C-alpha cells in the first residue's frame, strides 16, 4: 500500500477536512496518497478540492486529489474511508434545538444522547446503511473511520445493519481531556501515563500518573482551592464519582438527569443552554471564510489537529505501532457493559489494523451511567433495524435528561413533533406519529 486511496465522505465539511489533510500530509509516507473527496453540495465540494490542493502544495505533498459528486465513484478501490457527513446540516440541527425547547426541554450540544442525539442518529442511519453497502461491494478491505455523531449509535447501527467489521469511531475527547488535565496539574502531556475507558463522550480517566505517581491528589488540591473549577459539571461529576469524565461540561450535562432541569444548577455550573447553535454559526462562517480566501487567492492557515484518523492510516500503511482511542463494539472489552454496545477503549494500531484492548470491569458507579447510555442507544438502533417507531419514544423515555424534564405524555408529543419536522429524512416506517 505505497500510495493509499483515502476517501472523504462529506468532504464539504471543509474546515474539518482541512485539518485532517494537514495531519495526513505531515507524514512523508502519505504525501503521495490519493485523496478522493465526495460531497452532495457542488459548491462545498469545489471548495474542498481547492483547499486540498492548496494544503498539498503548502506542505510539499505530491498527492493525487480528485473530487466526486458520485459516492460510488469516490469509494471504488479505497483503502480508507473517512466519514464526516452531517445529514441535514445546520437547518436540521436548529430543528433539534428549537422543537424540544418549545416543549420545555433544555439541551446544550444535542449530538450524542437526548432528543437531539436520537434524531441526528435516525436521519444519519439511511446514509450509513447505503455507505456500508457500497463499501462492502466496492472496497471491502477498506477501514471505515467515522467521525459523525452520535458516535456510539452510528457505530452500533453500521456494524449491525451492514455486517462491516473494519469500522472504528474516532473522537478527540480523550486526547484533549488528558492534554488539558496535564496542563492543569503542571506536567508536560508527553510525560503523563493515562488510561481511560467507557463510552463516547462519557468515558472515564481510570489512571492518571506521572513517573509512577498518581496525579489525582494534585488535581484534588487544585479543585479544593479554586471555586471556579468547582463550577464545572465535569468537575462536579468527578468529585462525586471519583473519576474524571472525558468530555466537556456542556456535553456531560446532557447525559445525566441532575443538571439541566434545574435553574439553580444551570447558574451554579454556568451551563450554556443551546450553545451548539453558536458553534453551527461559527462553522458556517469559517467555511465562508475559507471559500472566499481561496477564490481571492489569499493564503489559508494550515494547521494540524492531532486527530486519530491520520495517525491510524500512517500506522497501517507503515507498520508504525501506536495507541489510539476508538469506539468499537464491546464484545467483552468492558465486562460490566452490554456486549453489543459500542465502547471507547485504547486500541493498538499497526500494519495488521486496529486492535482494541480489554479494559476489564469499570467501577460500578461508572458502569451504571454507561449502561443507561447504551440502553438508550440500543433502543434507537432497534427502532431503525426493526422499523419500530415506538422504540423512538422508548429511547426518549430512557434518556436521563429528557426523563428528568418531561412527563411521558410530553415525551411522546415531542417525539411526534420531531418526526413531523424531520419526516423526509427518516426511513419511511419511522415517520408515523403515535399520539399520547
């Protein structure tokens, strides 16, 4: 695999594509890769092509760069497929916030659990099924590296609906959590030893050391002396559960029933309700800035992102061993979580591919939260696999933050409104409204 073919699905997410390409072309062995870009939006696809050519030139890469409106054409002969699609784009995300808000439900990010996560998954599943079928036919040996949220639901659905096994979900939350924790305790990131495990956006730092010494006591000292640190959800969870969660406070608040339903907790922990809509606007502005800069012949900022996909590709192509964090079907990796659920664990990577490592059992309080998370995920996946619209409502009833805020009748009405709002993006059997 001297010059691998790397296909980007949803390449019109130009800013993210740029970062991944900067990472890829930073490796000398990948400068000759074939980069195939696919998107259904012609303008965004053209912008992605222009950005890719600029980055390749800037970094001295002699890559082959092609763009394809046809997904199957882009996939044919691929060695790696990177999925960064967001079905419905900003319009659908706005619906995920505005409709629940009318029913009295607060969300901060809305992309992993809760009503936002459920419907982001349900509108993504048809694309994932078609993509998986195309990969099985056109490039069956390719690794599918997924960045699209909701991560755990998408990976479970992909593997169960298509039978693909060379699939991994990638997220930067473990890396950046550890990077920031190291900075907080004043130890260089390169010198810390850590291990985390759990589920995506709700994994746990099980080990945090420097030269064999536990760093948690130093973190405890910092927290006890800093009131502002204590006004963060993830710090509040750490103090009560004993292990630090691997995602931001905004994310973490949505996966438990304790915070978003209470005005006092929103104030105490400074939770920005609806925060993701601002991020959506920022992403659109960043895209327009890139598009306009390319059209005007102005320079782009080319910065690496330390994402896992380029590291994985480099390891498989060159045999260089690495450890990364990835989301994969459990299959005995974490003993006290459901076997069919998708978990986030350390994985070894080399020329033989991605090899998940076993984490054993989580502390019981952590496993309890992760099991609820995976139960909700499973109901969403079952809704799609079994064409059962009632399971959409069952998932929402199981979701901790939704159940804390709404009665069951309100939950069913909200799901009906969401089905109406997203109907054309859902598989036909799931478009039914069910009433109370």
